[in-house]
C-alpha cells in the first residue's frame, strides 16, 4: 500500500487585517475624470439607500486607534464642518434626482465620535439628514456611535427623540489598568454611569465594543470585562482583537526589539488573541448570545424588529456617505472625499473639506468591475456565521462561487476553515474559519487591490 504525503500548509498569521469594506480605502486613487455625482447615480436603484454621516472629532486619541479623527475642534470648527456637510448633502441629494422613488432604508452616524458634537449640533446633524437628504430618521434603523465621556443625558435625549434605534459605545475594557495600557484614558465608574444613561434613554439596541489582546490582559480579566458588560444585557456585543497599527500611540510606545524577538513575540501574541477569542465566544454563547460574525454577537432574545443588518461592518451597494472620511458606493464606483488614512494628513483634509464649496463630483475612488463585485459578495457573505447561499450568488452573478474562486476555496477547505457539515448549497465557515476571518478575508483580495494597497503603504 502506498500513502501520499501531503506537504504541510505554510503557517498563516490569524490577524492580517479586519475586512470591513472592500476594496479598502487605501486602494482608492484620484479620479482624473472627476465624474459628476449626477451621472454616477443616474442609473442606480434608489429606493433602499443607506446614509452614513461621518464626524471626525474625538475628545482624546486612543492609543490603538487609526480611524479618521482629530482631537478636539478649535475655533468653531464643528460649525464649519456641519456647514460643509450641509453643502455636501445638498449636492448629493441633487445628484439623486427626482425621477423614481428616492428612499433611505437605513442611516448611521459614525466617527470619530459623533457625540463629540453638542446636543444642539446633533439636532442640526439630524436636520441635515432629514431635510437635506430626505431620510426619515424616525422610520428607519438609525445607528449612532458614542464614547463614555460624550454619552451625556442631553445628547442621548436628542438622539432618542430623533429616532435612534441603536447606540454603540466603545468601552474596550472594564478594567482600568487595561484601559490605561491601551491608552484609553477612562475610569470604570464613568463607563458604568454612561451605560446607565444610555439605558435610561431607552434606545432599543445597545452595542458594547470590547477589545482583547491588551497588554496585561488575562483570561480572568477578559472574563471579568465580559461579565461587566453582560450586566447591562446589551443586545449586541462586538469583540475586537487588538491591532497595533503604524502611526498609532501604541505603535510608538512599542518596544524596539530585534527582528527575531519581534517575530517570536508576534506568534505568542497571536496565540493569546486566538485563546481570548475562543474564551470570549464560548462565554457569550453560554450566556444566550448568538454569533453573527467573528466580532459580532447578538442576544438571542433581543427584539427582532429592531434588528440591525447582519453585521454593521458589512456594507451594501447604494450608500451615500457624507463627511470627509465617509465612503459612498454605487454599483460601479466606490468613492470618498479623500483617501488618506495617515493621521498626519487628517487635519489638513478636514480643513480642505470645510473650505470646499463644490461637492458635485467624485474626487477619489476605485471602480468595481464584475470580478471585484463577486469578490466583495463572497467576502461579505462568507465572513458572516450564517454563510453564503450559492443560489443567491448564482442569481446575482450567473456563476458558482466554486467555479469563480476554485483555488481560494480549496485552500480554505484544506485548512479546515469551511464547515463540511453545512447543508447543500451553503458555504459556511467552520469555528476555526470564523476565528481566522482576518486571514481569510485578505486572502480574497484581488491582485490589483492588493498592489494598490501595498503601493499606498509604501508611500
Ligand atoms: C469608531 S470606534 C468606537 C466609537 C467611539 N469613538 C469610542 O471609541 O468609544 C469603533 C471601535 O473599533 C474598535 N477598534 C478601533 N481600533 C482598534 C484597534 N486598533 N484594535 C482593536 N479594536 C479597535 C474599538 O473597539 C472601537 O470602539
Ligand atoms: S477609539 Fe473612538 S474615541 Fe478613541 S480615538 Fe478612536 S474614534 Fe476616537
């Protein structure tokens, strides 16, 4: 009898990157032809659009964060920002035209920290969404991000009154020393008080963000954070593995070790994050939560009528994003005001945004061809615990994912990342596949997108 030895698979790094939008913004480039928004939106379906408003201000800069935001807003900058947002909203609504129904099916305010704005400014933000864009905020799901220090009763009252259905708060850790280690200056008592105010505001869905893999965090302290969160019975919980990205405070703090020591450290940190992920997942599953994606968990008995889309990170076609860091999506083009994510450039981009009068054209972006659209659909569906329906894929593209991505899917199967017991016609990740979502997602990037992202990073 002969046996065929299969070569061992090369090791993968489980934390390559969080794929929350594809193509990533670092693959966007200036659009030489500066297409008019009117032309871009002319043939798009407009009866179930999403609206996203980006507020790029925070009270502090957390050590782990590389989101598009600056600390504070001197000299009426928020007023100038809202003025520009309003001009942009007028241009975007104008581009949607009046032929056929124009309707927003969902809205979100993100950041930065939208509640950096005062209660009065939040009223104005809602007015822009309603009066300038025509979004009926009280009739659709409206999600808003907040932070402990800015979740004040007056702001929450405005948000509740204007129809907010989901509030998402970044807590990161209920252990003060861990918050300090993540350079997230906050006290547990203030976090608890903020959660109390949110529950008093009676916004239907509360989401709490927590981070694992922080220096000094142990299984026991991670469980303590999870239990502290569970006391509030949040309808949703997001568990984020810590990433330390270039140009963040944590990165600058990082010890300068030799390459070999660094590689060893990386492996043990990866192992620690995988362990804490499994501990967190099992704890939530044992406490009445279901897993929606690697990061997202939903309380099984939460009221379903307020249900948010499968995963807030997963974005659909037909998105109007307003603000200097927001993306907009038509079927053929993803675009934004600017594509820099480098913190050194954020201030000047905000200043340029507030000085802009004409928002009628797309300045930077990336065209999404049929192949990229297939990749995007595969990524967005496969990274959900519910998996990808082959029939839906076929209905949309006329082909099978197995025929379009044979090598990628065979590779995932060889690593045990696909669930062999999934029903016929469903491509679903195994528990190990879900745990490796941040390796699996980037493995599906096209060579073109990969090259554009790498060129941006070398800049
Ligand atoms: C827009 S922020 C949350 C809203 C709000 N600004 C706050 O911090 O309270 C989205 C979430 O992404 C997560 N996050 C951001 N950067 C991260 C990183 N480098 N590693 C892990 N999680 C991260 C955090 O949990 C954060 O709450
Ligand atoms: S985590 Fe939130 S509060 Fe902290 S810097 Fe990032 S966006 Fe701002």
